[in-house]
C-alpha cells in the first residue's frame, strides 16, 4: 500500500469518527427523518442481479414424478445418441473438406488443360520439368 492510499484511509476514518460523534448532537426529529429517507432509498435500490443458474433437479422433477426409477443422470441411450451426433458432425465436416479440396484440384487441372488447348503457352513450357510451377507463376502475374 502506498503512502497516498494510507493517508486517504486515515482521512476517511477521521471523517467517519467525526460524523459518528456528531450524530449525538442532531435533534431526534431530524434523526427520524434521516432514518426514513435511508429506509426509502434502500427500498428503491435495485436488487443485485445474480448469475442465471441451472437447477437440473427442479427441471427434471416432472420426469422424476412420472418415472420412479429416474435418477437424474443421463442414461446409456442418451450417451450413445450424443456420441452418434458428434460422429455425424465430424464425418460431415471431413467429407465437406475432402470435397472442397477435390473441387480445387479439378479446377486447377482444368486451367492447365484449357491453357494447353488454347495454345497460349510457349513451347519451352512443355519441356520444362516445373510445368505446374510455370503455370502458377503466369496465373499469379495475370491476376
């Protein structure tokens, strides 16, 4: 704690003591009005909001009353269903990624074929071992 903070705490304590000692000098009718005003202010104060909490026992109480063997824990069937849904999600994602990569590869090959068929490539490109690299460089320059 730094020196300024310590001084502020001491000052606040002195102010509190002075106020406390001076309450004995305030007339009774004013004290009653102050107490009523404080009570009214506290009633108007908004209640503190608490975080929303899930109460699974209360939510599942209807299931417990209709099924005497219900324990509140998920059974094997719900676990299998959850596992199936997760596997389906992962499988769909993998298949989608595979299809997208396959489409990209087909599009790249189509560009190469169209370049060969149109005959816009120089003769040296056909003999070059880095034919795909050459095509990619020229495609980048065109963009």
